[in-house]
């Protein structure tokens, strides 16, 4: 069945345009309310958001839909995505909602849904909700059963305490000066507080959201401001979160950027030595071949999934693994959270640095990455990957790599783009393979 609304990470698009406009979001709330309305208990939904201007509009539409289905709504205001997932479970809500487009600019927004267990929804559940959205929900709550909306003022404090508990009790951050870039996003209050309360000297940047500056020249997708601040303040480390704080990118004291693959390898090695790592590390097809080789040398397996942290989480749950993530900085640690959590990942990295007593420039360079290139090919319509010429170009590229590298071709889940990624020890070969395949896709588009 073809999806109409949900992509790789919830529903996402330009604010005030379908599907991220009031009518569709209201239908989403009605459909999700109907799907999760099970049993005779008083049902409840929790809603968090990041700092986008359109969040107010979408929040109101969600409240209207869920309350019309007889669900009480608890509003958190700006709070990271992993906090919403955590509080969905701890507050025994029937469904959790995060209003965010993650690392996208403010003009975009999105809706992420969590089940009562705090995990993102399965493909089957999303398709069922889509069916209800299209067919309509005829039964609404009786007048006396309409839901109420309540603002939960202490939600940030609950999350702060939960995050701090993941940091080893025998360690302190007192020796570190840390730059934290909050991307003018959902963690602009909680992230500096967590680090200060654990003892760090904190230099917060991008902590003045105005509804339109989220992710703008800051955050995990644009770490230059973090690197500059580390240099300017003589900091030991920089931490950059994205708009909803579910991903982390780090820079060391020299300004060198450490991506999600290096962070996963760092945590995996530390946990393996401590006997804490369970099973393999789970990553996506985009993670660097150098990480795979490094983990193999440490006796640690790597399992790859489709792109999207929800697929990483599914594989972790099915295999009993407790560490996974994406090169982009989504790090999932199932002992602590049900989804990627940038703050918790940061604390795990900081714990290694403190315990080793070494600068981040030593701690963070875990393996030598294999040269990797990613090229995005935009298309206007059709299905270019079904073209015979494109298939031929891909087959030729795979033959040229001949087991010495990897080739990943995939359509984006959020925009009309084909992503062409290749990696191998020979950079020239990578460029040649990518250029040939990209040219074929452009000709077929």
C-alpha cells in the first residue's frame, strides 16, 4: 500500500501547505485518536514541540482533534523529541506527539507519533492511521466526554533529571568547558542546565529562538558556529544538537568535527570493554565502511538497516542490541531511551573523555574513515530508478567497486531527490562512479 502522508520520520512538509496544514493535521489527530482509543479508561495524549512559528498553529489543530475524540491533552511546550518519547511512557499516555521538522529550516514542520510504549509507530500502524484519515472518523466523543487540555509546566525538569541519571555517578564534568549549540531549538533551555548541573563550565550558543531562526547557521547540520565558539572560548569540546535535539555532532578542542559514526564507535568500544554492550551495533546503509572495519577488529559486529532511526530501533529491538544510530548523529541507546537522544549521547561521550583524562582530539578519532561521497540528484517527476539506463549505470558502478567499496542508491523520504553514495579506498574511483550514475539519473528524470 502506497503511503500518502507518512515518510521516513513521521509527516513532514512546508508549514501551512498540505499535509502540514490545519485540515490535514486535524484529520491526523482524529484518526490517531480513534486508533489509540482502546478500553474504557480515560485516554490521554502528550504533545511537545520545537520552537518553529508554525508550532502554535499545529498544536491547536492537534488539541482540537484529540479532545474531540475524548482524549485529555497534556502540553509540554518546547521540549526535545526524546523527552516526549520518554514522558509518553512515564505518564502512561496512550499516544505521544512531537511537532517538529528536526533539522529542517523553520518554514518546514512535521508530526512524529509515539505509541504508549514510547516507540515510534510501525509501518502497519501508520498505514492504518492513513486509512482512517482518508475514510474519516464518524464517531466522536459525547459532549460530556470531550477531552481537556492541560499545560505540564514541570515537563522539562522531569526530562532533565532522567538525562542526568544516565551519567556515571562517580564522574563529574567540573574539569571541562563545553560549548553547546542548541540550534535555537527544542533543547535551548534543558541542554545547558543538564551540563551545568553535572559541573561543566557551559558556553551556550543558539539559545534565543524567535520562531524563525531554528537550525539557521547553527546546530548539528551546520556546526561551523560551534567550532568557532570552541576556538573563541578555549573550550575543551563542542556539542551541537539539531532542532529537536535527537541528534548530536561533536567537535574537539581543535575544531575537528566528529560525526555520528565516530561517536557510535567510541561508545561501542567503551561499552564493550565495560561489558555493557549487548549484541551488535546497528547502523544504516550510510554509515562509513571504516567504522565497520574498526568494529570488526574489536570483535564487534555491525548490522545495517534502511535509512531512518526508526529502522535502527526496530533492528535493535528484534536483535536485543542496545546501541545503534546514524552517521548524521542519531545515537540510540535502548538502555536509556526509545529513540535517538542527543543529550544522552553527549553524556556518554563526555564520560569516556573524563574517564580517560584525554583531550577530545584523542578520544574522538576512533577510526580512519574510508573516503565517501554523497551526491543528491533532484528530479521533477517519474521514477528514474526504474530506467534501464540507470539500472545499467548502477550495475557498472557495482562492478567497478568489485567488493572493495560500497554503493548505496536511494530516494529521499522527504523530498524529490535521489541520493547517490559511494565509498572506497580510491577517491578517484568514487567520483567516477557517482558522476556516471548521477548523469544517468538526470537524463532519465
